[in-house]
C-alpha cells in the first residue's frame, strides 16, 4: 500500500503543471507581419483635487444610427450633433403652380364684398347675401399653368403670385365693362411640398401654403421632441446640399426660424445612445458595469459597494488603478488601505470605457494553486487512512 501511495503522490505532483494549464488556441497559421502595440502608461497618484478637476472631463457618448438616409452603425455623438444651418431666409412668396385650386367669386351690383358675408340693415336686422348676387367658380391650375374660371375664361397664371393673379382678373373685368367686385383665393395648395422621412413618425408629404412653413412647426407637428434617451437629428437636403440641426437646438428658446422651401427633403432621425460601461479586472473575475451620464457613477460605486472588487480577500487594496485613454494611458493610483480614501473615490467620476484594475495580493496565486490540487491531497489522505477500500 505504501508503494502505491508513493506512486500516486509522484504522479499527482508531476501532473500539477497539467492541472493548472489554461486552455490554449491551436492555430494553423499565424500572421507575424504585425505585432500588437504596447501602450505607454503614466501612473499618477489620485488626489481629491485631481478627482474634482476630472469631473469637468467631457463625457463621451456614442449613438446608434438606424440607417435612415445613411449607413447604420455606432458613431460619436459629436459627429451627428455638429450643426450646419441653411442661410437665414424669410418665408418665400407663394407662386401658383400645377395642381393649385382657385376659387373665384363675382358680386352683382349692390351685393356684398366677401363670400357669405352677413349684412346689417339700418333697423339692426341681419340678412344673408342672396345666391343670385354671387357667381362662384372653382378651377385647378393645369399642366400648362392655366386655369379656367367661369366669367373669366382661360387664365395663364402659372408662376404668378396671388396678387398678380388678382390684378389679371381685375383688368379682365374692367375690359369687359364689369365692376371689379370679386374675390380670388387659393383654396387648395398642391403645387409646392416638402418630403419628410422619419424613423419614428414615418414618411409623409407636407404641402406648403402662402403662410410659409418653418422647420420647428414641421417637427412639432410630427410629434418628434427632446428625449434624454436619444438624440434627434434633423437633416434638410436642398439643392444638392445638406444642412443639419438637432431637435434640442431647434426648439431652444430664441432659436431662429428656418423656413422650408419647395422640394426640400427633411430627414428626422432619432438615434438612441449606446449604453456606457466600465471594465473591472484583476483580483476578481472580469466584469463590465453599465454607467450613465444621468447617474454619474464614481469609483466608490465600484469599489466599496457590497460585492464590489475590494470585497475580494485577494484584492491588493494599496494599489487600485483607474486606467483611462490611450497613448499614453493615464493610470490614476489610489491607496484604499485608508478608509478615508472613500472621499477621493466618491469624487472620481467614471467615464465610458474606463478600466478599474486591482491586482492580487502576492500569495493569491499560490493559494489558487493549492486549491486546484486540494482534491488530490484529500484522495491521498483517505487512502492513507484506509477510508477507501
């Protein structure tokens, strides 16, 4: 039996290296023309003053583009929120075009001056305009720019303003010996339009009227707004150029009006923010922890909370590092053996892709080795005690 135990012990010790070996990747071929880069690391003691100064560091965020009007992907917030406004122009004078509907009303002598106007007699009673005192006609501008109206004939009004069309009607009535008591209005705006595409509200075609249409009015009418969980980017494509503004900037008090033009293409895209995260590794199993700009998590939230990295008995509290950036990597070192240092950790805000590294204590590796071969030691003990037949 002793010889058997000795043989088992030798085999167990000889196989320790096999037990502790990690899985490896077997490769058929390896590209040796390039090497992984080494990053310069600059270690800086983390003080309370430094932690407070770093609170003003920009909070980088990435947004997830859905792909409407551009390639989908994850891009930086700054690349989509950078404004590019169109020239400052007022509302454009509406000119009649194909599809516009006109209504013409001609009044007889002694009639009223507007359609359906109520007139008041001298004794205070009211009466409506008689039907035979008003002649009305409705026409639509054709593809040749003309419209046919009863009592006027065919009028060439394509490209004219409403006032210019009224002057034309007035001259015709006077030339025909008729008193120019009439009303001419646009009752259907169909020739000018704006095309809208949105990944939230869908696509639509919005007609332009003689009142003009601002981008702010259009965005509000579509229901798009400011949402802290996403950034809404509005792009105007006009005459081969693209202009850009965010809904937050557009709806800001005091922002100037941006008037839309005929054939403008407006793309409204809501892009959600990619969740930020920090990486924790060293004395514990590597984990990723989500963070958000609204909560502004700090180093203390990661280190000193129950189940945090410093809860591990193998963590070396005297060397806690927060790694940020690249070339060089800034490593802010915190000695957490003093409980009062929680003040410093609480002031150190985290940023997306920060790395918190807490090395193991020197004896931790040996402890893990002994834990790995513990089952073999128990087997030898049981064999010596004769517990195993």
